[in-house]
C-alpha cells in the first residue's frame, strides 16, 4: 500500500497514519518527524530548519525532497509506505512523481482529511506526544488511559511542540491554504484523490479510510 495522507495541520494525519502502520506493517514517513529529528540531532539540515519550523513556514523543497528520496530507498518501504506531511507544495508533488517513476513504483491513493478550521485549532492546541514511542495524545480527545503514562510504551515522557500555539497555527494554516491546498486539485485531476470526512471520532475516520483502501484491493 502506497499512500499519501493530505490535510491541514491538526487534521489527524499522524493519528491515522499510526493506525495504518499497525494494520499494514508499512512505515509512516512523516517529514515533520524527520525534520524534528534533525533539529534535535543538530545536523546541518536541522540547524537550517529550526527557525523556519518555529515560525510555521515551510522548509525548502530542496531539503525536504532530498530527505524523502533517501527515505524511500529504505528496505522497510519495499512493501509500501504512508506519506504524512509530504508533499506540501506543487514542486514537491512533481518531485515525488519523478522519484516514484525513477524507483519504478506507483502511488495507490491520496486520502484527504477534511476538517473545519476551528476544530484544527482546537486539535493542535491540545496536542501532545509520547517522547519515547511517538504515540499521539490530546488533552480533551485522547488522553492516556492512566494519567501521565503512555498507553503504548508505559513511559511518562510527554512532549508538546513549540509550533503548536495559536499564533504559529495561524501562519501554518495560511501556508496550508496558499501552498498545499493546490495539491488537492493536482491529485484530483490525476484521478488519485479521495476525500474523507475528518470531523468524526478517530475510530470512525479510521474505518472510513479502511473502506477507501479496501475498495482499491477488491
Ligand atoms: P502538521 O502538524 O502541521 O501537519 P508537521 O509535523 O507535518 O506538522 O510539520 C511541522 C513543520 O515541519 C511544518 O510547519 C514545516 O515547517 C515543516 N515541514 C514538515 N513537512 C514539510 C514539507 N513537506 N515541506 C516543507 N516543510 C515541512
Ligand atoms: P496532524 O498529523 O494532521 O497534524 P495529528 O494526528 O497529530 O494531526 O492530530 C492532531 C491532534 O488532534 C492530536 O492531539 C490528536 O490526538 C487529535 N486528533 C486526531 N484525530 C482526531 C479526531 N478525529 N478527533 C479529535 N481529535 C483528534
Ligand atoms: Zn509511549
């Protein structure tokens, strides 16, 4: 299964990607996670990316395309992958098309998660993740079963992102509408896009995505 999850910040891409990872045993390729990893490791890419990410703007296509191209060659991508947060510009979408062609692989589907702007702000403001295993949580919508203990790995090492604040979120939303939303038309025109209502419960949305994917293989 080779999939792109497309949608604004806070739409639930990471949450749904993690459920698909468990189901299909393929990796989640989150450029946001990769870039945060580079920032934490203080690599050259990380040093360049940090200020841009904190401001809610986009890291350069050149940097992100290179990271993804290398990542797609990973052995764990042989049976498929879920792209989460990439592509985010038309230039990245074109580069991805070239990369896939060169690697001799095809996309199965682009799934758009449709979520109202107010809900996005609420989702992003309450977001936190487990620093050990990456499991995602929310103050209101998805708390750990036992307070302060990660359901998945049992550790108590929760983190919040510096860019998950109301002001940066405004910039990120604007960036989404200006730079990323044109991809919806791009993939629609290629016949690769399916929109899913992202306003329900996490499980309901997972079922809807599953239905879309089941249709591809039936
Ligand atoms: P979101 O929760 O907004 O979907 P991500 O974790 O995907 O956040 O991305 C966080 C930040 O990392 C973005 O605001 C941007 O600065 C940078 N980033 C992630 N993916 C890309 C990309 N494909 N192109 C450019 N910048 C990116
Ligand atoms: P994205 O990767 O698109 O930025 P996330 O998957 O990180 O989004 O979700 C953003 C926040 O919203 C997280 O705190 C997550 O737990 C929560 N969330 C995800 N899906 C839903 C949903 N369907 N309803 C309510 N909250 C959700
Ligand atoms: Zn954990």
